[in-house]
């Protein structure tokens, strides 16, 4: 199986121009051999000439084909000389900067406007010739805004009326046609008008046997407030709620007088001032739990469920683990009581004469 190619750095990729060598490798190799050839041709003693020839040739080959730790040899040579001649000792000198409080404020440079800028400012400041309708509109706007500012401040300042501009008279006056106003004509009403007389027909009140029955509900009084101090006896139909692991977290179960689970009961946890701080609902096994802990203080649990009456349960949150709370309700007994229906009201007839 052929192995996957090793990724290469394409940003420093060099094309191979001379055989398998790049142009840079070719010049490095040729430079080393050229220097070796120069030393070989020089009229020097063999002991001096041959070491220079060999070192020059080997250096050219090493620069072209001998990288160290994936770096070419030229980078190692440059790094070596840079490390030798780089400074190795540094001295820190504290520079005291005087605070700005004791310094004089820099003087703002005064710019002298040029002749062109002076001409522009003079042109803008000079009042231009305006037409008469524009003057009237501006005066009306100034008076309107002055009135608004006076109303807003509570004091209405008298506004100056704009100057009256004479209107040139027209050659032919425009005449408006007169509008005819219709006159109200009195209408005679006959003196005698038919009136309605209501004759009451008395009938004996008939009382029927009681047919309509109403249901009267007599709720059972829940009793006084319950304080969660003793160990609670939970329902046998489901597992009791697990004790809380964090302080001031409330857990418990809602059951009836027969220790049966009450599902969907709405509970409000109120503080000592009667303000609701949490709203809970019992699940299918009657359990309820608060996610976030309560603040230290005295609280009460008010429970609501159709067909049941619950007594408020009070407890204290003092930064310790609160044992599971039992909320017990009683079923409301309904009694049916017969009632007598209302008598039939007498009828009335209207006769026109």
C-alpha cells in the first residue's frame, strides 16, 4: 500500500529548474566549486591551497544539499553570526515624566484666516435679499415658536405681529355670489294625538311545585395554619420525595386525607409580607420542588385544587437543609338542597285608542 504524501509548506515552494535542483541550489553548488577552482589555480603552497579547495567544495555541497533539522545550512550560519554580534546585556533606565497638573496648558495656536476665507465669512454673514412671501413665513414661524415656548414655560409672552405688507389692488374686484339661506317654515301639529293606554290584566298568582333545583356547596373549613415541624407521613402509592441537597430548597408531596396522591395542585410560596416568591405545581406522583434556593425568612405555602381545600403550611428558611414538606388537603362535600321557583309575573296588554 502506498503511503500518503507528507504535507509540505507551499508558501516557500521553489521550482526545480536544473534537473532535480532548484535555481538556488544550483548557484550554491556552482559558487562553492568556483571558489575551490580559484584556490586550486592560485600559486600557493600545497599545504595551504588544498585545505581551502576541499573546504570550499564541501561548503558548496552542504549549502545546496545538507539541511539540519529541516533548515538549510545558510540559515544556521546567519543565525550563528546574528547571535554572536547581538547584544546580550540590557540596562533599564527610569524616565521620570512630570505630572500634567504642574505643567502649563499648551497654548492653542491662533490661525489667521486667509483672504478667501474672510471673503466667504463676509458673504455668509451679510443679509441677503429675500422676497416678501419668505419674510412673512419666517415672521409667522418665529411667532408660533415663541408662543409654544411661552406655553411650555407657563408664561405666554406677547409676540410681535409681523409687518403689514401692502397688497397691490387688482384692476377688477372679484365678486362672490350670495348664498341663499333656507328659512325654517313652521309646521302645524294637530292638537289631538292618539295616545296609548295600558290596561293591566290581573291574574291570580300561580305557584307551581318546585321543579328547578340549585346546588349549594358547603365547603369544609380547612382549619388553622399548619407548621411543618414533625416528621411527615407521605403517600404509599409513590416513593417519598428525596431530601434536598442544598439549603433553603423546598421539596414535598401533596396528598389528601386518605394519603392519596393529588396531581396538578397549584402552590404559591409566600414570604412573611404575603408576597408570592415561587409558583409550583405537583407532578403525577404529587411531588414538587424549587429549583433555586429561597432567602432566609419565614414562608407559607398556599395550595389550590378544584374539589379540595388545603391548609396553609408555614416553614422557616435559615440557611440549612429543609426536610420534605407534606401538604395535605381535604375533599369538599357537596349537598343538594331543593329551592322553590319564582312565581309567574302577571302579563300586561297594550290597547290603542
